[in-house]
């Protein structure tokens, strides 16, 4: 049963209240009388307790809004009715099931029997609908239908060659299982065409790269060179010619394709990080103890971006032909630099996660990206991307959009800078945030309002439940 | 008549006082504690209320710390203010639920108790409509900022008795750029001991709020005294 939560009357002469902060978010469990939001009237800040135990089902009044007393600000799904609410807040299994079929094959790593490894490429150029990640989108069609899975090969009159190919060392099978990869679809270089550990790792690397894209600024300048005929070097010239790794090739293709597809514009904001750094400083010990991961500025950035994406749906969108595709889910890709390239694992349903949830997911994804343990689904389906060249000292970048998305946020280094505040000189930790956006869909005003929203979240430190 | 235990705790660090207030409020909410009026003065600290803007702190935190001024973010209402030696800070931990579920009335009552207290020292103080606090001689002499949780109050008021007013130049007090800050010392041309102000305030507070005030042995409620070294720091 749903119970209304109302703006309480805080006094006889008081007709309205300003909701300053939600202490709970939709889907959170609340106990009766547990504070769920704060209001502010003149010089008084008050915590308002929940009228019932249950789950916060819906927030109807956002932070900063002023509403008359007795306005319904939220609804609690009371204990008796939690089953309904729980169903609503757990969309993951269905999405995962849908994503699974697309996960196994990838055009680049599995030369199909009929076609070459280029099958998917033409499709890649076209903007893809909805959440499908661009390079992967073409992949399942490249031959998935024709090639039976390994499991069905055995015991179904398969050839000796087929059986050999499926055979492989326990290590390889384990890796294949972890990454949900069909070994029969990897070209083996071992004995009798067996798939070796090197084969599968290389395949996975290329696989992962297909779904990645990030700022690689140097790549921005390469379209012309990519199109031009390769220079010819004579033996004896003082160069060393090395073939590109599969991942490198995929990154190069993806970057150039993005430049050709979107009308890139980059806008840069400077943000005072004093509050965020202070929140981090105050909470990092308790946070580490409770969650086992470090509290970095990254989850604050992700959270701030998610809040802005909720407000500006056109930034969480794609272009599909003449249509605009607004995505109902917010899946935030986080660019991770690797020694051998880069990859963009995706924080799925980032809008359902608390700050600590985001921190945990990001840490886990980054660690597994570096140990090559990401599954293909984990690098697919992003609706917006954040890249952080600041960790290397970059002040700001002009990142390339991760297709088929329409915007990417680049975070520069957080540095103490001397700034002027109310005509006085002050030292503040500052950061440049750069948003590259697709001007086909997003107007400059929208992009800048989006950035102003992020800025205000960070400057004012509007984060709840940090630990 | 309801009892309210009061104590003058002397100089207390801001974080210690916050813990003390929260402890008292928690005890009151769970029925284990009594209503209290905590009176004290703080080490120099700039506090940011819920509606504070960081820009209203005009000097970098590093510089402030070097000058011995801490910065604290709090859950009281209001904006930025300064607390320090010579300022009488009052934190009433009261349960408003039984007889006055009205935040505006609570603010006016706090102002009333302070205005009457100032009357004991021949300081003519008054309210300005729309600007919560107590005003005298064209300046703000007392600031108010309150936090409520289930109608139990924390935070409260800060009355400038002999506060070093130059410290307010570090901030835009309460976000009011054009208003001056004043103190009893500035208006009277003499220093009034905080203890004298406490002695005048307690009965006025009792009258306005309808409480029987019981003095608690300050030592029992006070946190451990700070060492001389901490005082200097």
C-alpha cells in the first residue's frame, strides 16, 4: 500500500516549505520515523521523519523546490506492499538476459566461415538504435546464426576438426567461461588448430576494444592519415614497423568513425571542488572501512553527471537516422587507461546507485579491466561516457564522443589554484570539466546548462549518504 | 512546570560541542534525557549552515587555519557565521512537540529571550522583520540558526558580548553584505563578563519558554578541559 509523505506544517504562520535535501532515494528502505528529507524555513533546518516503514517508492518534489504545506512530496510503499516496489527497482535481470546473446561473438575476433572479419564494419558506421554499443551491434549478425555453439557440436555428428577446436587446455576453457566466449569461434594457432591461451587473450583484447572509445586526443587528428595510403618505408630506413594490435585497430576505427559521425563541440567549465574534497576528506576513512574501497573524486563526478543526465534527457540519447532516441536508463561508461590501450567499462543503471555503490562498481570494473576480466556485456550499452585524463595531469581535454552516444565528459586534474572570490584572493581546489557534445542533437545552451547543473552539484556538495 | 537543565561550559571546541548537542538531543528523543540549555563560548570557527554559500567565506581555508580559525559545515539552518571568544553561544536542546510545534514561534521566542537579556544591560535591541536575529544600534548583535529533528532542537543562538568583530570580515555574515555586526562591548564601551550575561539570560529564557531552570554542576556536563597548548592553537 502506498502512503503519502507530505510537506509538514512547521508553524502557524508558515504556508510553504523548501525541500533542501533528500536523505533517501527511491528504492531505499526506510523505517518509521527515520528522517527521509530535510526542509528549510528561514533559519531553521528540519529533518522530516517517514510516516511509515517500507520502501521510498517515488519522489514527487525535487531538492530546491518550494511547495505549499500538505503537498505530497513522496510516496512510501509500506511494508505490506514491498513486493511490488521491489519488482520495480530491480530491472537488471531482464536487461542482462537480453544482452547475453550479443555477448558471445564479435566480428573482429571470430572470422566466420563464410565471410571475412570485416562483416560488421559497414553496419558500424550507421548510428545504431538505443542501447546497443556501436561496434558490437553489427557483430552477432556476422555469422552467429550459422555457427552452432560448441555444446551442440559435441554429440551431433560434428567433424573431428570441430571437436579439436573446441578442445583446449583447462586454463583456456576457464578464461572462455569467465568471459562468456565460445571457443569454437576463436581461431586456434596451437596443435591441430587448438585455441591457446595467447589466442584467447588476444581475441578478448580485440573484443573488448570493439566496445571502447575514449578521448585519445592524438587520434582526433588522424582521419586524413587513416584515409591516405600508408607510407612506404624502404628497408634500412630508421623506423620500426609494427602491426597494430586488434585493440589498437578497433580504437583507431572507432575514433575516426566518431569524428565523421558527430558534429563535435567542446565546452569547458571550471569548478570549485572545495566541498567535494572536504566531503571526501571527512568520509574517506569510514568509507574505506565500510565499503573496502577508496573514496576518490570519481564517484562524485559520476553522481553529479547522473543528476544532470536526469534533468537533460537529450544528453542521454542517440541519433538514429532522422529519429532521436531518448534512453530511459542511464549507463555511464568510465574510460580506463590500460598499458596496452584503453577500454570503457559501463556502470549500468548508475541512476539507481548510491555514491558508495558507484564507487564500488567503478573500482571493480577498473580492476577487472586491468586484469582483462571484463565480460563483453560490461563494455556495452553505455549511454554517456566520462574520461579522466586529469589523473595524468591534463588540465582539460577535448574528448571524442563514444558512438552512438552524444556527449562525453572529460575531467581534468584537480589542482589548488588562486582565484578571486568576492574581490578577495583565495586558494581553492579547482578542476576544469570539458564536455564534448554532438551539435547535431544538443544545442550549446543545453550543453552549458547541463554543465552548470554538474557544477552546482559539485560546488554545493549536494551529495547524500556518502558513507 | 517542565525542567530544563542549564550549564555554562566555558570554552568548548566546535566539534566537541556538536557531539555534546547531538548526544543530548538523542537522549531527549529516546526519553532518556532532559531538556537542556548549553551555554558556552567557542574557539574561533567559521560555520556554514545549510543555506551557506562557500563564496561567503572570503579567505582560503588554509589561510584561516593558519590564523587559528577553523571551518565547519553544520546542519543548522542559515548561512555563514563566525563564533569565537567573547561570544555567548546558547544551544537549547528542547522538545517543541508538546506545546509549540511552530518553528517561527521558536525563532521569535529565542529573539525575545535575547532582547530581554540585553535590556538588563541597557542595550535597546529589537527585531527586523524578515531578518531573523537580534539587532541593536544598527547592527546585528545576535545570530540564530536552528536544526530540528522530530521537533527536538539543536544549535541555537550566538550573542556578541565582546567578540572580536574584525573576524566577521572573514565572511559575509548570514549572506548579508550590507549589514553591520555589533557587540555589547561596542555599544556599551565596556567589557561585560560572559558569566554576567548568563546570569541575566537564564531567568529570561525560563520566562519566555515556561521552563523551570535547574543549574547543573558545570563540571559534570563539560567535556574535558583543553590544555593551554590547545587554547593557543
